[in-house]
């Protein structure tokens, strides 16, 4: 009887040891599998998530470039070419300049998203009186690789300083964006990707 108790005890201890080793092995495998799925440079969801920095421009001749950053938490910031330019010593509207863009974004599908940004237009001369608010809304989608985006619909709403609506302007032209790639020195590209309309 004592022999069987000792034997059972030994078998139980071995089973416990084997189970512990297997448990540790499975626990170690999980992070490795996740690590293989993770792109350390572009992120796990790059192909269907706009998080990152983008260079955007619409199809209209002479349209400005926009540098836009989609932050992971759902906020967005941007800078429009020429937004801080004004002629000193003149009166509004010639002296009116725009603040950088600030706003929010949200995914609406696997590769689609919606954006709302706000800018302030104000007199570039002291005391920098507020001229109006500009709200820009747009929707878009990412291409297969997640490196390019197409803006599918856009509108601009302007508001008086008291917040009442001034104008609503649908935007008829399409816009396109290119993700700004990470380059690790000493590697550096000899050209910059520029957003253009996709070829038919």
C-alpha cells in the first residue's frame, strides 16, 4: 500500500512537472506568435488603419499640400501649405490667416474612416481678432497596402465667431494622400512620394 502511495505520488509529481513545463511553453509561444504578426516599423494595423503621418493634396490645379497626422487615440492635427501667410499692414480679409488643423477621426469600416477638423481664421495684425471658424469634414479609404488614401467626400462649413453657421461648401474635387514612410539611417530615399490620382 505504501509502495503504491509513493508510486502514485511520484507519478503525480511528474505529471505536475510536465504540465507546468507545457504551460510555460504555451505561455512563451503566444508572445512569439504575436511578435511575428507585428510590423515594428508600420504597426500591426497599417493596412487598414490611417494612424501615422500623411501628405495630402486634392486634384484641383495649384492646390496646396496638407501635412496631416492621424494619432492613435483618434485625434488629428494638420498643417496646410500657406496657412500662416499674410500681407502685413493690410486689413481683413487680406490679413486673415489660418491656424493649424486640429480634429478627430474614426474608422467606419475595415479600410474606411471619417474626419472632422477645425481651424481658426484670424487677423494677422494685433489684437488678432477672430474672423471665423472653418470646419472640414471628409471620408476616405485606404488602398490595399495601406500606404495611400483616397478622400471620397468632403465639405467645409464656416461659422461666425459666435458659433452660428455662415456657409456650407461641398467640395467636388477628390483628394489623395501618401503615407510618410519611416527611413532608418543610413538608408534614405532619393525621392519623396507625392500624392497623385490613381491611374484608371
